[in-house]
C-alpha cells in the first residue's frame, strides 16, 4: 500500500510540475499581448497526445491499484506449515468489545491481542452482531467485521510495543468505547506469555472441576473468593460470561484471565481492583447502553466478586 501510495504521489507530482510549468511558460511568453488570444484548431498530433497520455496514466494507476487490492484481499493460507501464517487469530466484533481467539489454543481474550514481532499473523475477522471494523492504524488497513461473512487480514509488526486499535465503523451507542490494544512481544516473550496463559487457563479449569467433584453444600464458602464464586454462579453472571471449567456461554467477555487484562469495558477503565469494583457496582455509569445490566450488587457482594475474579490468574 505504501509503495502504491508513493507511486501515485510521484506521478501526480510529475503531472503537477509539467502542467504548472507549461502554464508558467505560456504566461511568460504572452506577457506583452493584450486581449484574448485566438483559439487554435487542427493540431491533431498534440490533441491525440494530450488525450491518450492522461488516459494511459489513469489506466495504469487503475491496473496497479486493482492488482494490489486483489493481492491484499486474497485469503491468506490457512496452515502455518505453508510457510505463511505464524499465528492464527480469530477476532470477533461484539457490541461493544472484541473477542480474540487463538487457533489451537484455549486462550480467549477480550480487547487485547498478543502477537510476536516480525511474524505474519493471519487474522480472521468476524462479527457476532452488527458491522464493525477492525483497525490498528499503525499495523494494517481497516477490515470490516461483517455478520456471516468472515474477512481476513494480515497483521505484521516489525517493532516491539503496544499499538492502539479501534472499531472504525459506527456500530451503536458505545462504538467509541470499542478500543483494543495489540501487544507486540519478542519471540521469546510471546512464547512465554502464551505458555503462561495456557497454564493459567488449565489451572483455573482444573480447580473448577475439582470443586464440583466435592459436595459443595457440605463445604461452606469460607473465603471472599469462594463467596464470589457462589455469586457468579447464582446471580446470572454465569449466563453471559465464560470462565474455564465453570461456564461456557461466551456472550460477554471471557473472564478466565480478567486479572491480567489492561482495560475494562473495552477501554473505559484501566484494570485494577478498585475499577473492577466500580464496574461491577454499576457498569451503566461507565459505559451507558452496554449489554451488562446493573445488578444492584451490595458493596459486600462486589468485594466478593472482585476477590473471586482476581483469584483467577
Ligand atoms: Cu464496533 Cu464501532
């Protein structure tokens, strides 16, 4: 895209210089004449030249643009063994957050994407509801997330860092707060992050399975976290949010590793215990219209839920 951009700018610059130059010459030559010069006809050769020249230039720009669009729109090869994609992600736009799934891994994240530096990442972009648009201005072009029609895009970052992403298609009241971040890590850091995340998910799932193995009525919820877990299961959280080993609805963001997230509510609050408590107390204050209702939790219930969610890491 950059090469095409530079090519078109150079062509335009050349034309601009030629045209303004010719005008300047004509003005200079005719500086002493008065009145309107007579229109000249019958210069067939120059007329043909000034007709076909621009047509050829426009056709050429069309051809190189079309070729580029076709190349960029080609569905990237699916298997890493083909030597193309090193990482495969599926990103699903929801009102108003992004779900990120890692191919061949149990990692499901919300509003953050971890990728290794210098590797091609094939991203399948889907929508769970309306049309969104996936956009990381520093890494790639925009790509619409269209219900029922997966699109594909490459992400490739050549510098380690954090890149800001946005939804770039108006999708409802909280379109603005549909931010995400792309964390570009070195190959080693990425591998470490991935194995840590997978181990944490395994641990959480195993703990949940172990807990259901015992008679929970016989074992009273002693800790704040245990009480929070009971609330999670009884108050309706469980109907929308997935936690590894505990629930699978996958309507709201997966909460298995919420303690590791950078942001809450797709960017409305930095993630911290205090902010998680604020969010649970009344999500509608921080993100009016978001799909999470105000459950009117008491302060004590909020503390229990925070303790539970923070215990999952
Ligand atoms: Cu999603 Cu705008």
